[in-house]
């Protein structure tokens, strides 16, 4: 019979566990909600930073421009309005810094008090002008026309190929190079790490004697405690020059260097979890296989690995998560170039590295800030999809057996 004190103690411990679990679950939910709240605020906004405007002459028939079109105009790649559906007028690019090319100091005023009127005059008399200037310089009866910009959409954010969130006058927020860079580096890291990790876990669990196993296991677990920046230094000093020399590349900071470093970082997780899953195979199953005439290797392949496949799948998921979420080491060895990757032998940039490198420089609540949170949302969804896919494949294999 339980005494009243024992019952009270059990209820108290159960309450503490319930509160602990509830707080943890609530914290995770709130973090995810905060991430998506900040990131989702990006969509539907103009790519022009708040406080600035783009204006054209009132006679200009162009109704709207995309962010890429504005960039190409200011880069000189689009030189005539007929290339974007307007009249056959040469494009005249104007920013507030160019005002001195059109007016004298006397016309602008001692304290530049006449700048708004001069901008208004300039826009009104030049049919081909496109003017970028602070909104505070726009007079009350502005004779030009504010040119609307196409809003940022989810599809455009995902498919566009240029990431330059601080570009003026229009931010370029295409994350396709970052998505591909993340996938290339992470998936090739797992392709490198998984065979080595699985082979090592089989060796430690089934082949090595106890003395060797007692040495190897602590060493492997010790690797998991090494800071990522140390792996980054190792990759920068050893892996990057090795890749450059081996493949005769102009630079060694490539996706392959990042994949190798991430593979080394993921190995401890894959080895430890896979080994535990292999050791949990019932002794009776192994002995039955051996009793039926199977060799040790046949037992490993036909009995142990199929039985422990769920644990190996969990190791794979955690390894992918470690690879996709890594920041500092990848930032140091991949070249950090936000360009479309066409092979592992070129510099590339991943989503976590982008967030780590740029979040500290973005203004709170600004377009760049929201774009980085939207990147975090994309990374979360990518990781979730990969985890669910691996779980689904593992469940189907177990079901089919």
C-alpha cells in the first residue's frame, strides 16, 4: 500500500514532468511561429526600401516594373523604354547624387533647400528619365509619376537567381542559388559520411574486440564536442588546399570542400546512433542466423542491418540536419558566393551561412531583415521535408518486411 506521502510525491513528480514537457513544446511552437511571422512579412512588400521612391515622367506609359528590370536599367543593360513596354525613348538614369550635374550650387540653395523643386523640374521636362531619390525630396504637387514596383511573391523569392538584398534602388531577393548550394553541400556530405559512418558503426559493434571498442567509442564521441569553428579552420588549412591541388582549381573554397568538412562533422552522430541501433539487435536473432549456417557477414547483412534500419535512418536524419544547419564551418570553406552552382567544384553559399553572415548587418524590421527570416522559414521547410521523406521510406521498408 502506498502511503499518502508517496502518492503526493508521485503526483508532484508527474506534475513537474508535465510542466517541463509543456513548456518545451510551447517554446518550440512559439519559436516556429515567430520565425514564420517575421519571414512572411516580406511577401507583398515592394523591393524598394522604405523612404525611397522611383519616379518617371508623367507621359511615360510604363505601368509597373519588376525588381530585375529596375536593376538592369540602373546597370545599363536596358537602355530604351521600349524594352520594357514603353515609348521609344532613351532611358535617362537619375539619382539624387546626380543633381549637381544638372543645376548649379546657387540653383540648389545654400542649404540644398531647393533640391525637391529641382528634382520635380527635371522629372517633368525629361520624358525618358527614371529618378531614384528619398521620398522626403518629393514636393507636394509632384509633376512626375511614382512608378509602382511588382510586389515580392513567394514564387519569385524561390525561383529568382540573384541574391543581393542591399542592392539600390531595388533589392534582389532570389534564393534559388542558396537553396541549391545548401542541397548540394548537405546531400553530398551525407553521401560521403553515411558509408564511412555505417562501416565504422558495424566494425565497432560487431567486429572489433572489447578493448578496441572501448578506445574507439570515446574518441568518436569526442569528435562531436569539437566546436564547428575548429572544423572550419581544419577545412581552411587542410581540405581547401588539398581540393585545389587535386583538381587543379583556381580556388579551393568550393562546394566539395564544404561537403567534406560537413561529412567529417556528421560522422560522430551517424556512428554513435547507428552503433546503438546495431547493438540493440536481439542476441537470439543473431544466434538463430548463425545456427542456420549463415556466416558472420551474412548475419550482419541479412539480419542485423535490416533489424536496425530504423536507428540507421534516425542517424541519417540527424546527420542531414547537422549538415543543413551548419553555419561557421561552411561559411569558411565554401567560398560564400551566392551564384548558381553547376558543380561541386565552384564556390557556393548555403542558407545557414547567409543568415549567419548577414543578420547582424540588417536593420531590424527592414526588407533585408525580413528576407533573412524568410530564408530561415525555407530552411525549416526543407529540413522537415527531408526528415519526413526519410521516415516515410524507412516505415515502408519496415512494413514491407
